[in-house]
C-alpha cells in the first residue's frame, strides 16, 4: 500500500503585518538616510568631530575617496534592507496564498466564522493507490499530505495517480474518496 508512517513537519516562518511594516520602514528609512547623507562627510561633521577623527588632515583626493567609499557602503546597506523587506513581503504573500484547508491551526478560524474556503478539494494521489491499511498517508499532486484518521482497512486493485475528492464534514472532519470507489475515509491533513 502507498503508506508512510513518518511525516516530516515543515516549520514555516510567518510574518505578521506589524513585522512587515517594520521591515518596510527600515528599508525606506535607509533610502531616506542615504538621500540625506549625500553631503560629503566633512560637511556632516562638526569642527570638533573633524579634528577628533583626523579627517581635517586628509588631502582632497583622500577625502574624495573616503566620501566615495561611504557612498558605496550606504548604497549596499539600503540595497540589503530593501531585499530583506521584499523577501518578507513575498513570504507573507506566499503564506496567504497557500491552501491551508484541513490543517489543525485553521480549525479556530473556521469556528470564528473566518473561513471563506471551499468545502471540497479535488486533486490526484501521487503514486500507486491500492487502498488503506490503518496508517496510510496520502500525498496529493497539489502538495497536500493527508493521513488516515480511522483504523479500518480497505483493499482494491492498484491504480496509479487516481483522482481524489476530499470534502469537509461536520465538526471540521474531512472525508477522502477516491474517484471510482464508493468507500470514504476520514483523514487529517498533516501538510
């Protein structure tokens, strides 16, 4: 039977809206800082700071080289902050677009009335299907992984990549049915 007794847990990095707001603020403040700091370093320092750092002893060429270096460093920092903020936004968008139906953490949302998802999932099993044995794990083409929640056995002639329909029932229980067979099975989503 197509069964796996062990399933891997996937740890996902979740970004909340406040975290995204902070990331974007940091990135855009870096851009603003870079724009405000276009002035040469000697103009941004007080006389005491220029003397304390020894910058007043540099030649014009050395001062120009220092200002060019500082400008490149600021550009790299801003570029890195924008890239990190962009990655955070992309991760948040992927998390929001991912189909979370059937996962345990979704149950609270369902009872709170925050569930706009369809009650039916249609996909295909990956690999050979010849029934279930009490510990069967069903991997779907859409990336979902479901585990048998009942201990009953069911044996059929082997088929490859059959279509399955998983429907939500009472108390947020999900029932799997392989197209072409009348038998249904209660399943739990693991991924």
